[in-house]
């Protein structure tokens, strides 16, 4: 099918585009700069110039496609206000995509995060949080899934806190970035809290499967590692970068500090059993061994 994708030149999007093209689909990628346009075209996609804020362009991309995958997000976590702006921008774009596809029976695969359940491993049946710094994303995803009753084959791929490749990406990538800046491989809390993870190329496979065959209104977990202790993640980062490993205040990580300090393991047992998705690439701790000092 001809697929319109947002966020197609990021870490995850690059892997998704390659996965789609490798399985016979064609790709129209939303690109907001000369560099991302060049990257999309070099990968074999057709570029559609615009950003999530350009709602007419977003709608036009969906109108040209047989299916849509949404990945783009502002990713500015510097302040609560910046996070709110990114959430609002994504909500407007996803709402436009969903409305464009009403009555088409075309797939719309959106991205979200795995939920956290106090004292338990979260599963696909657990609801997304709808409060907190990014609660608006949960409310928007719920609205997109509800479009199943209006002729949209909507589904959600829930990503874990770290989507990685070559040691980069996700929460672990932010730990690495902070370590390089501060000279300390720090972790919040007591370090026993667990973060789930998945390799970007494994996540890409699940996005393709959801696009091709996920039933309308369903949510799936792209989780390979159910939960690595954050202290273990920081220990590998410290060893690879030659830095001390220490506990640091939650505030070190800005608005994400409370989320970083939360125990949030997650399972993909249902996804694997139902869709036949099987992670095959390196785990997070193994992949972090690719970090260069």
C-alpha cells in the first residue's frame, strides 16, 4: 500500500520507512527541512514538505495514502510549557489525520507510550495515563482508537521508554546525553526502578504488522526488554564513557524527572502471541556497549 508517515526521518521513523519499503510498500514522508527531505528521498521515500503544524499538508498527505503511520513529536522536554506545546501540536495533527480518514476503512497507526501500573508489569489491556505532563497524548490516542466506530482502522503501537539503536535513543539516550554534559553517569531515585526497551528495528516491524493487519481500535506493545534497572543502564553508560556512576536528583532531568524515577516495567506477551511479532535485535544493555567515549 501507499503509506503516509510523519516523523519518518527520526531514529524510529528511519527504521519504519526501511521496513515498509523492504516489504513492498511505497512511502510518502512528511519532511520539515532540506536535510529531512534529502534523508527521506535517499531512503527511497517521496517527500511531502511541511510540519505537524501545517494541518492542510497533513490532511493532503493522508488523502493521498492507503494508510497512515504517525510518529512525529516535538520532543522538547526543556520545560512544562514546551512539553505542553508539543502535545497540543500533535493533538491537532492527529485529529486532522483521523478526520481525513473517517469512512475510508484505511489504517491509521499512531504511537504512544507503554503505561505504568503501580506494583505490576503493564500490559496491552491497561489504559494510558490521561493526566501528568504528557497526559494529553493519552487522551488523543484514546480518541483516535475510538474512530474505529467511524470507519477508521485505527491502532496504537505503544513504545517503551527507550527505543534504541547503536546505544542511542529514548530515556537511555537522555541519560547518556546528560552524562556527557555533566561528567557523571547519573540516575534518579534508588536506581532499582525498571524501564522497558526495544530496538528500533524491532519496533519498526510491529508498526508494519499493525498497518497491515491490526484490528480497528486495538493497542499493542513494542516491548522487547520488560524492564532493566536504571542503575544497571547508568552503569553501562558510565563504563563506556569512563565516568563515575552516581545517584542524582530528579530535577537533573527537568520535567521528565518524576517519570524517570518511576518503576514502569511492561510486557508484550499478548502482542507477540496475537500478531506473531518476535523481537530479534540486541537488548538495550547489549546495545549500549556500542557507545563511544
